[in-house]
């Protein structure tokens, strides 16, 4: 098996998409009875490692029945339009509120280019291809899909985004959590544990919905969660750190009236504390590239959320 693929020995594989240099965005490949499904697509460039991984495991391109998108943020959906060209039988499963954005990615592209800047956007995504409408299957809570003899169940899990789905693999009781249950980049892992960071990135972060979605996923008592960023994590290792961060982040945003500069400064303090609590040096290591980006996105998302809550008061 190629070095970019982790085999969890249960018919689930993690192929590193190579996004941001690797260790950042997983693409999960689910196999059963000769059929295949893919969870999330990172960017268009991820097609190469995914097709290589599938070749290594003897999965034909025609065996892909579904591409499940947890949500349409481009680091999850950006490759979908390219993937459907490669996998002739694949349909793209996406939340009904997200469907129009994969059919016409223009708005997503503009939004992401604004957040990342044009140069970084080009490096990360290049040209984002649309998914033809007849290949899009809209899904909502409780909808089920068959992959061989496995059943994948959709869970409506807002909080990170309004249109976020998590996918339960009924056979293993594992949940593909997208961005609904934190991020644990490879850089955040060390010998002693799994460093985990909550994501509050723009533009739809909603702390109450996020907590409710996390509690709901927890209520299924999955032993393992399959995070898009990055790899499989034991639920018991990460849940309490995420609830703690959620509380601290929202307290911070409130205490500084949503001021972006002050949120940036306050997040640094929160991560200094997380470094100790999680025994994870990366939280304060300025050379951790992905951490810097994630921290900035969290700051922007928190400021935006706070501004919205003020308006609604
Ligand atoms: Zn996202």
C-alpha cells in the first residue's frame, strides 16, 4: 500500500490529499464487496493521490458509487467536480443547503479567495470545476446510502456550517465528522496523544449548534471519529478538549466585544494553555504553518459570529 494511505483494517482507508503539503486533509475511501465510496475531496489536486491509492488497493474507478461531502467549504468539496470526471458512476451526496454551491461554485470561489487572498487561493485550489446537476444527490438527516453491504447514514450536524453533514458507518459505528468535531492535523499529534483544535472558521460558525452536533455524535458512542483534518481519532481522547475550547473561544469573543485584533491576541493565550493541557507544543510553535492559518480563520469566524449575535439582540 502506498505511503500516503493508512489502512484502518475495517474497509476504511485514509488517503492523504496532499493539501497544504500533507497531513492536513484526509480523503476517506470506504470499501465493501467491490464497491467504493469517498468522503470529502480536498482540492482538485487530490485526485492524483486518490486514484493512486485506489489503484494500490485494486479498486476500479467504476466502483465508486458515492462521493460524500461533509460540507461545501472548498478544502472539502473543491475536488468534487474533477472527481466525477474520473469516477464515471459516482454521484455526489451533499446537504440540500449546500447543493447549489457544488453545481455552481462561483460564490464559494469568491468567498474563499477573499479569505485566503488570490495568490494563496490559486495555489490551494486552482480552477474549481462544477459538478453537473444530474450527478448531485441532496441529502438530509437520516438518509441512508448503500456501499456494498455497508450502510452510511447522514446526520445533520450544523455549527461549523449550516449545511454540514456527518456520516455514520453503521458497520463500525464510526463517524466521518468533517469539521463538526474538531481538527487534529498531523502536526498536532505527538507520541503522548492527539492534539485537537476546534474550528470556528467563517462564515456560519454557531457555538450552540456546534455543541449540540457534538453531543449528538457523542450520543452514538462511536469509539472512533474520522476527522477530515486529519485522520482517525479516538473520541475519548478529543471530546473534552473541544468542549473546553468552545467555551473559552466564545467567552473571549464576548469579553472583547468581538474585536478582531483582541480575539487574535486572546486566542494566543488560549492556545498557550492548550499547549500545556494537551501536552502539544505545536499550539504555540509559530513555525507550524497550518496552525497559523487555522488560528487566523478561527479569529475571523469568532469576530463574525459575535457581530451577528449583536445585530440579533
Ligand atoms: Zn469547513
